[in-house]
């Protein structure tokens, strides 16, 4: 973590250390998505459209394909934390949970955002029609 001073403002800059990041397998994101669905329900994987309002306060109908809509996987919440913990436990990756618990809250929020982005990229927005035997399925087939 680095605190960057920018004039009168400061912000936190954090990256997952390479030695940690390189050990997180792609199937982690699939398993984490499954845990999030187990806790929050299937809607957690849907794009959310938060209403916009005109100058008179009237709601403007949204379009899920424009910038006002986005995925919200409830990162940095208690439910997210339980899903993360269970994913680490199921995949025998408690070392990742141990690392996570060492982070200051502001770094763990950034860490959660990085993981959230990867779940969206590697699971939610991935074209699953071309990869029926995904990495999580292959992982499950390997363990006995």
C-alpha cells in the first residue's frame, strides 16, 4: 500500500503482490461466483440499472447497455467476506485468506474490487458456449 499525496488530496494505491497474485488460479473466480450466488442469489450476477433522473426529478428509463448500468457483486460486505472465506476453504487456499486478513481495510477494499473485476471478466462476461469444460470443472475432475 502506498498513500499518494496529490495536492490537497491523498489516495491509496494498492496492487496485489505478484507472489500472491500469481498463485490465484482462474478457477478461483468461478468458485467465488458460485459462493456469491449461494449467499446473495442469482441476481448478484445480473447487471444492475440504477435509475437516472431528469431536471424535474422524474425517473428516466435506463438501458442496461449504457454507462449507467454495471455489475455490483457486493464486494467489501459481510456476505462477500463469507463467500471469499468459503471459496478459500473449499479450494484449500487458506493462505489467501491469511494474506487477506493482514490487509488494512482500505487495501482490502481495493483487493475486493480487483477480485470483483476478475469475476466479471473471467466468469460473468465470458462466452461459456465455447468452453463447456471450464477451468473450475477441470479442477474438480482432478481432485479425488
